[in-house]
């Protein structure tokens, strides 16, 4: 399997924290992979939150996402996470995990996060 799968979405209150998970069902991430988190809010384009390289664990974030979002991975658990703090109603979106190796990209189906005020 190469397709990533997200989990952990749901309905939360403003100010809450939430952690989303990304894994490869029946398979594993490998050293050359880069895992990226994106989100798409209703009526808006998909935007990148940040990335992490699987082997080295190097992280990069979009400027607008710095501060409240943390991406990390556990090499042995074969899983990547997106941890979100201080959630706001405008963080309501479908959150996607993308697996990329060279120029080939695999998208998950997304997990929906709704932040109520």
C-alpha cells in the first residue's frame, strides 16, 4: 500500500487542541518520503501547513501556520502527526496528509475538523 490515511478529526471547541494522525495502511513510509499536511476550508483552496522528511525528521512550516501547528513523526510507529493548539473556528477544514517521493504524490482522503465557537 502506498496511500496515506488520516485519522483523528472531529468536532472540538474553540481553544481546544487536537492531534491528527497519518499512516500507510498495510505499508510503511520509507526514507525518501516527505510527509506533508494540508487543509482545505469550505469555499477555499487547499493550503499547505507544513512538511516533514521521513528519514531526518526535518520540518518546515508555511509562514501563516507557524506557532499553533506542530508536525512530527515516529519512525518506529510508522506514523506522522499534526498537533494543533488553540483551535479557532477558522481552522475548520478537511485536513489532508500527502506522501511524496521524488515527484510522485499520494493523497489521503482527509479527515474533517470542525471548531465550534
